[in-house]
């Protein structure tokens, strides 16, 4: 069974931890990375090539819509 690769772009570390915890037991979802800044998230997305990006709208440097 293949997994869906997620990247999380959110500056709230508690939210990121909750999402990671929520999907920890799920064999079909893998969180491959996260960042709290827009430009770093863009670099991570380009490098890791996730299937899904979960982003907050307000992010430093580059907002979630532009991302």
C-alpha cells in the first residue's frame, strides 16, 4: 500500500505536532516535512515533492496562498 506524502507549512508548532500525532498510526499518510516560513516551505516542497501540502494562509516571507 503506497502512502500519501504530506508537507505542512504552518508557523504554529503545536498545530504541526498535533497533525503529526494524528497521522502517526496511519499507514497511508506520511508527513515528509514542515516549515513555519513560506520561503523555507517552498524549498522543502521543491526538494521533497509531496503529494499534498497543508498550509496556513499567514506565513512569514511568503503567504500560504502564494506558496
